[in-house]
């Protein structure tokens, strides 16, 4: 498993473009159809104003997020270069991840992954045992 150095930055940029596109498309189709037929109802005008307000409110946050991604880029690249080979080796060694319990952190800071016992009873979310 290898991580590309610019993948986090491109992911954030792509998500920003996708989000903006979805909002524009979702607003433009019903609004254009309603304007052609009878004009906008009060509900449609309110919804349009609401969405425009959300877009205006989100714009500075998206710009800040882009700046954060630019700042974190070198650190993420370094992490990918150092940890990529180790994570790839770990993925190659473990054949079936479903054979293990979720990782646990011990009081001394060690992280362990316990192997599941094949005939172990399955605990339900409410703490009961499924027989």
C-alpha cells in the first residue's frame, strides 16, 4: 500500500468542487423549472436564499481548509514516505482482518490486536450474548 504525496490535497480540492457542483445543480434545476412555470413560491424563494446563505458562510471555511491542507502537505508527505512501507508490510502479513478484535491501547501505551477465538460468543451492542 503506498500513499501518494499530494493525495490529501487533491482529495480536499476535489471534495470542495464536488460539494459546490452538487449544491449548484440541486438549486438550479428545480428553480429554473419553477421560474418557467409560475415563478417562485415563497417556500422556493426561502430555500434559494437559505442555500445562497450557506454557500456564502461556507466559502471562508473552505478557503481556510485549503490553507490547512497546504500547511499539512509536507507533514503528510513525510508520514507517507516513512510509514507507507511499514503499513504495506503489515497489510501483506495479515491475511484476514476479520480474525482480529479491534486494536486496544494498554495503560503503558502499547497497542495490541487480539486474535478472535473461533467459538467465542458474539456480544451484542446491548451486552447480551447471541446464542
